[in-house]
């Protein structure tokens, strides 16, 4: 099975029969997925659905029990320079002795390889990425002295500095202020307009409908994957979230408001 | 009543070590500096990775390695001992990782389990083969810095370099500085976020084992001559002190080396004055520097913050009511 786009180029991300287990307990089961280029894809599902696991496994960072992942038609481990990553903010120690510029420069490390130091060209790129997320004025700021939204924008600037074609973002909207949320959306749209493919783990169902071109409904297995307008239905969301009533009422509300198309 | 503290004589404590006794104390200070630099630089990454106990672990768990190396070769030559200790250190690192990955035991508990078991194994080996093993546990833990300059010096041709232990430690310290410079990006990003590091194509597993391997080399080459107390303390004190004073890694690294140098000099004088263990005195001096940084550092120093509040209050006072 080879999924190709009309032009014949391999798709940015193709996952086949991916199963991941922690301590012999499966957390992802038989995931099949082919994500076309230039799409903004939301990954939604309940807690413990394997959303973060899916993007880590898709980057080849976890041992998988079965299946494979290809990026641009090649094993993902050979295409890492074309893959950018925005981890969850809480996964790092913000008291680490580095400043904003140091963190953004890390985005260049993958391209530098061993024994090479960042050059002034890398610094220039890092500065322009900071400018895009309106954080250039904070370049010399110690990262401990940033707000949550500012931290998130620094992570986005670092992902931009990777100059990748396929991005994985783990809950970039979690706990950010309205200004940062708007900045992230603007950035995602800009990346999409440049033909980049972006997969975003997202927690909030009502906004998911407005933010993304396509949705991946995940609960250990792929419940549905397709254009948001086709996939964001009460039945599919109910299957994704099972019987969790609070979420379901939220979904019902979101579906009721579905007059956007 | 006389206190057991020897009187302080400037001539004996301050002048003599740098003049008439320089051939002895020069090497001692240099050795303290080399140990502090090598341990401190590696220790910085242990602190950043929240693995500060790894140094403790490795310095204890080498005991069975030393015992087995001695049983196998029947000699106390440093070559075999070094290899035995290094092998034990590698076993420790791998075992900790295995326990922690393949069970629900967390990493800090895994460290505690592995090193204490290996240390106990070493004690058992030594007591079972007591007649064959001429190993003094005291010496393993407290090696004597004062004797460092006694063995005949190493020389290349007519060029006399210095006592073998000091030269060896100097080489290790220099290599440590070089490794930190060469692998700066890899060490930085894998300590900051190991998943991100992997996504950038940096093998964080390789970095981890590389760091642990080098830690073993540093620990083993240092403590044979200076003892575990100095080694374990110097893995943490310089880096912890430096990270209170600066918030950027390159400066933290520089200050780590500075801490090593000041501790070695102050500790030597303290040891001469009190006529006590020099390694112990160096650690006490290093701990004194840490306390100073804790109280007075410009960011969060206990007293700095208090003074700043007091100053701010004083500034507010004259304006009185709005």
C-alpha cells in the first residue's frame, strides 16, 4: 500500500498498523493514517487516548510493538531534519540555566550535526523566528522569568527555527493567554500557507472544530480521520469519548452550534 | 583550658605552603583543583539531569570491582584496579537503568538499590577473602591527599612532570573540559529535554551512557588518591554554587572551575592550620563558598533579597501617604 498525492510525491506522514505498548499494556492499537500535505490536523480524544504517544511514536522516539512510520516516503528516522516538534510546556524544567535565545537556537542543532557550533546565520534565523512570535524583545531573558504564554511562544519559535516541513505540536494551546492563542493560530495558518503539514494534539473540543482542517479522533485506535466538517459529528465524538457525560454534554453543545459551514 | 585548635601562625599557615613547602603543597593544591574541575564540570550535568546521587552511587559501587580486580590479578597496581572499578561503574549505570526501565521502581530508588547492593557485595567479597585481599576500606573511602606528592614523579626524558596521580588527574580534568566544549550542544539539549533531543536526531541514550561512562572515569581516577569524600562533594558543590551565582550555562561552567580553584587554595590553608585531613578541609572550604553564594547571590540570596526589601521599604517611607 503506498499512498501518494496526485502529484506523485509521497505524503508527509504515513503510519501503518502502528501499535505501541508500555509494560506490555497497549496504549495505541493498529493505527493507520496518511496525512496529506498542507493540512492543519487536530488530534483529539479523551485523557489516556494515546495522543502524545502517537506523536512521539510518529517521530520514532518510542519503541513500537508493530507497524511503521514514514515521513515523505522514507523511514522517519532518516527524515528527522524535516520534522519539527513542540513538546508540552510542563515537560521541561523552566529553571534551567539558559535564556530565550539559547532555547530557540536548539532548533538549529538538528541541522548542525556533531562538532559544529551555531553560526551567525543560525542566530539570524533564530532572531527572525522570535520576531514572528513577537518575542524578539525577550531574547536575552532568562526562561524562568517568562509567563506561560511566553514560554509557549518560545517553544514555537524554536520549532520554526527547525525549518521543517512536518510539525508535531503537543497541546500548544494549553493554559495560554488570548494573545498567545491568537499568535499561535496566525502562525499555524502561515505555516499551512507555505505548504507545511501540522499535527496538533488538542484538548478543547469546541475550539477544535474552528481551528483545524482535518481531525483525527483517537481513543487507542483511530475512531475517525477526515475533514473536520465530516468527522465532527455527535456519533463519532460519542464513540471517541465513550460514556463520559460531562464531555458529551459539551460535545452536544458544540454540535448544536455547528452552523459554521 | 586550651582549645584543641592549633594557634594560627601566618608564617606556618599562609607563607610556608607557598615557599619552603611548595614542592609538597603546590601539588596538593593542584590535585584539589583538578579533582574539583573534573568532578564539578561533570557534576553540573548530573545536577541539571536531577541525578546528583549518581556520583555517590558510583563511588560506593566500585568496591566489588576493586575487590575482584585484586583477586584476579593479586596486585594493587593502579591499572587493574582502575579497570575493575570502571567495570563496576559501568555495571552500576546499566543496572540502575534496567531496574528503573523494567519495573515500577523510580530512578532515585533504583540508584539506592543498586549501589548499596553492590557496595555490600564488595564488603562481603573482602571479608570472605580477607586473607587474600589486602584492601583497606578506610583507604578506599578516604584516600590521603597529603601523601600525593610522595611517589617518585613522572618524567619524560629530562623533563620532570610531577607526581603520577596529579599528572593523571590533570589529564582527566583537561579532557573533561575538552569534552564539555566539543559536546556542548548535545549535553545541553539532552539535559534540557531528552525527547526533544531525540527528535533532533541527537541520541539521548548515547549521551546518557557517555556521560555516565565519563563520570566513572573521573570518579575512579580521582578517589584512588583523594578518597570518596572529596570526589562526591566536588561533584555537586561547585556546580550548585555556580548555578546560584549565574543563570547561564557557559558562565555556570566557568564559575564551577573558579569554585574548584578557590576551594583547593582555601582548603589547603585550612588543613594546614588545623592540621587535619586536607580533602575534608577542601570540602569544608567549598561548602563555605556555597553558603556565601546562598546568602549573597544577586538573584535569590537570602540576605540580598532581605536587603532589597529593606531598601525598597526605606525608599517608600519618606513619601509617606499618597
